[in-house]
C-alpha cells in the first residue's frame, strides 16, 4: 500500500458529472507525485493514499476537496490599462493574470466593456465535483 511521503505513479481519467473528460493520462506518461505533499488536489491525494499497486478505483472528489466552491467574491472588474498583459486576454479564454511583481494567477475574462474587464479568478473547475478513475501503476520509495 502506498504511504505518505512515497511517490505514487498513477494513470487516471478525470470526468465531470455529465461525462465530459477534463483531464487524463491517456496517451502520455503516468502522473508521479509524492503522496501527502499537496502537489495534487486533496481528494485525489487521499484516494491514492490507500491504494495497492495494480489496484483501480473510481472516486468522486467533492468540489470542496478539489478546487473549492465557486465564489462570486473572486470576480473583479479592472480597467484594461491596469492589466500588465492585457494584450494577451480574450473573452471566455483562460489566461494568466501577471502582477507587477511577476506573480501569475489563472483567470478567465468574462466580459470587456468600455475598457473595463470583468475577470473571474475562480479555478475553471471550482464548484464542480470531479470523478476520477485511478490506477496505481507503481510506488517509488521515499529513500
């Protein structure tokens, strides 16, 4: 069984309730991550933590244990001239809002009206329960 601090090697397929696939390792190398390190969403980490090599399971990760609930407070309005990388944004597309300090935040522009952008800083999967089919391929020891 994989334990906290060990590296899990997994194949997975992530879908939404409507069956649409939002992420998958199909056709690419398996995902490797240190269990308990916080490098993957909490619910996925917890599901893998109890698996044996060769085991496959299907888990539903609640929005709270994934990317959080959708929050209206994460929607902001900003003048286009105040957005350092404004030339890169398009309505409805995910982009990285870059602060003057160089910090990057994923965001989606919902609207641009009279030089004012309405920017949604919620993760695109916020508020959604995620369904994962996971296969533990290997465990790499912490040593």
